[in-house]
C-alpha cells in the first residue's frame, strides 16, 4: 500500500479519528481483515460477522503493530470510524489505484477457471515486473479492495479476479479498480440458481468489458459464443483466444501426456512455441491461452510465455492438487469448489490420469444450481459411467442421491456407484477398498468440506509410515 496518514485515510473514507494520539501516523503496510495477520504499519479492517466481530480484536491488532483500525464504532485504540467498512475499503482502494499511474490493472472473470487462470497469469506477469494478484478466491466486495490495497508505487501489474453473484456486482468492482485489460474466460452454469440462466450470467460477466476504456483491451474466449458476443459490448480493442482458427492467441496440436498433463503449440501474432503444462486436465489449455493472451498484450515474447507456462505451479489449494502415496495411490484433491462445468473437466482429467488403473470419483453437492440441480447432478452421475470411471462414491444428502441415481440409471449392473452419508463414511469405504495404483478424485462445492477425504487418505499414509 502507498503510505497514507490517518488524517488522509479519514478524509478519503469520510471517517473520523478516535483515540488517535498522532493523526500523522502512517499506514505503510497492507490492509488486513484477520487481526492475527496485523503487523507494523498495517490497517486492521474490523468486520462484524455472523459468529465473530472483528471489533473485539482491535486491541490485539494494535498490539501486534497495526497503525490503526478501520471500524464502525470507537474501539478504545487508534481508529478511523466510518459508517460502512466495506464501502470505506472500496473508496480507499479506488483512491490508491488512481494514484498508481504506472500500474496496469487486469480484471478477470468467468464461470469456472478464474483462480487457476489468475495463478497462471500472475506467474507470467511476474517476469515483467512486481505483480500483485488476488489471493485464492478473494474476489468479492471485501477481498477485492483488500487485494488492490496491496499495490504500491513499485507495482507493475495488478491482477484482480472478479466474482459475481448477481447483476451489477462486477460493475461495482470494476468501478473501484478501473481495469485497462479485461479477461472473460467463459459463461457456464456456476451460480445459475442465483442468476436464473446462462444469458443472465453472460450479462453479469460482460460488465467487465463494458468498464474498459477506449485504449483498453478486452480478451475474450473465441470458443464460447456468449463470451465472444461480448465484443459488441465494449469500446476497447478485442483480442480473441482459444482453439478457434480466428483466435489471435491459439492452441494447436492439443494433446495430453501419459500422466494427464496438457501439451499444445502456442500460436501468437509474434510467433509460436511448444507448451507442456505442469497442471492436470485438458481444461487448463483454455486457462493457459487466456493468461498467454494478456501476457502477450503486455509485451512478453511467445517463447518466454511458453517457458513460464511450462514452469507454472498451482498457487491455490485444493484445485487439482495431485499427491501420490508410497503405495502408488494417486489422490486428486479438487475439493475447493464445484459446478457442472468444472466437474466434467475434472472427471475427464481423472480418466486421462488413470489410464489402465482403477479410478474413483468421490463427488458431493454442486451448490447454487436452483431448479437445475436435479438435472445437473443426474447428468454428472451419468457422465461418470460414460467415461468409464471405475466407481462413483456420492457423498452427502439429496444432491448426492441424484448423482448416485444418474450413475446407476446409466450403468448396467448398479455397481457403478455407491451413496454414502458423509465424508467419514467415504473415508471408511475407501480405506477398505483402495488398492495400490488406484487414482482417486475428490470434488464438491466448498461448503461440503470434502477436502477432508483427500487429507485423510494422505494422512493415513503418513501415520503408517511413522508406525513403520
């Protein structure tokens, strides 16, 4: 964050100072929303949550070095008191970003692949200079300004992942941090229950390109008709990426290596180069092309883009996180989130990685699908069988029962799937039936907490090793 005095912060946010012995004391470190992460020079933003009120930890934040607290009431320690903390953060971020005249702001959105693409893009753009990017999926009205406030005068690129749960959300985020480059990955079925349909999702995602200036760049997926149509909604220059022949940034000769890693030839207006990703699953080809398109716009040569993509590692947890036990069992922890599109992509990656081996799909609820939930869960269950996954373990309540139903209706013997009540039951089943060399995919919406299955399978091996 650029250095700001408490007087300046109060003026920018419309707040008032309370219990401040030195109004010229500076905030020089990032904003934090967890008092345990407060350090010298930071600003602790206190939120009143459903179970925890950050105001109760204001003193602890000051003790660990925070300059002040951003709060909605006096807290007995130096504070800037405002009416609305999220709104104040957004205003502060808008002010800071407007002062960063040498920083390129990149906004990205999409129904799936946002975080993986953001992680790839960050590793590419770091080759061009200091880069700040969204941590994990910190992409809402709180995480967005907190990320933006990490940028300072030395920041070359600011990459901001933008999520949306309704019309107007991305428009608001883009107003806080006006992007010069806007990247739209896809329009799928994530949150379709909240939006009401894919057309409404497209309307929301397209707010990003509408926010671009005339000298900006809209980077759009040529393979997704709803995204490609967003070209008519922006005054910025349009760059297409994809496998479509008309895409400026294109993938050719797409294939999977024997262990399920995507390989392709990257074609750009400046030349071509071969790419082999360290990530798993063919769906990452599109993510890689999206990141490559932005990097190419910012001046990274094709060969260096290919090298950076080939070296890129997953930066966020529980997203196709692959671990192999000593007995040869491979555990794919993709349990951070799930929607029908990402579920289908993960299943295809499982099949590619499990050629010649027994494969297990441990799947749970896909949330926020509304009236489409039955059809989508049933469809995923059927796909498990069509892809010849050896066994589906459907975990949870009604939605899991629909997964199980789809698999059994698609199958021949009813043995293609089993329905268990919870993660503990899935762990017990797998412990009894997994054999050396098996490949296990674990995936569900974040609220299900299915990562416990993957962690238990790996922890079990650690315990056995310690016993030996």
